[in-house]
């Protein structure tokens, strides 16, 4: 008897679970939704899609400038390199269009220099990115900064290749 009940439960459970679900197509037929309304509903329920077929948040689109989450700096500098300008503009536009989003800017330095100097340099780098984001549309309340100096290297090593990877600001949503 128990075996029969288990089999019955296994057979009826999927039917029971699916019986309450409506497809988006059935909703469009019942409610008379336009194709544009259907696309908006599909984006809300399944993630946004771009023309190349990417589905999901624009923050996760590998072809978007928003996928650039690390800004690199020259030695002993807090000047933002021109190659990162489009990424910063994209992040600022994203912040402006998503006012409840908060971003943390983590400043880093390579191991050269004293611990105190590198903490200050990491902070200057994070603040440089913050200023740029503010100018381009991000609000001050959306941006947090922290400096780790040389304490969290991206790459271990004692050569220019490693140093260049450690001179950075990481953008964390």
C-alpha cells in the first residue's frame, strides 16, 4: 500500500506543480498583449536580452563596457587612463539610471612604497574614480570607497608585470 501511494505521489506531483503555471504565451492570448508588452514581460521574468542574444543583467554582459570592473593605473599615479574612460562613463550612466544601486570602489597599490603611502595611494585612486563617476551622473550616496593599499594583491610577484596588475581600483556592485 505504501509503495502504491509513493508511486501515485511521484506521478501526480509534477502535474500538480505545473497546473498552476501559465506560460507567457497563454497570458498574451488571454490579455491581448502586444509584442512589445510581451518582450517587456519576458525581460522582467527571464532577464533582458540584447540583439546579440545575451540574456540577463547588463552588468553581466561580457560585451558591455560595464563588464570592465578593474581600472588600472600607472606607477605612483591616480590619473585615470584614457582607455578606461568609456567603462567609467558606462558605469556612471548605469548608476544614474539605477538610483538604488550602491557601488564600492576598492583602491589598491603595488608593494613598492611604505604601507602608509600605499594606503593613501589606493585611496587617491578610488577617490579619482569616484569623482569621475559623480561628474558623469552617479550620486555621492551610491558610491563608497575603501583602500587596501598593497594588502590585497591581484597577482603575486616582484616584477613590472605583477606590479601593473596590482595598481588598480576594483568596482564592486
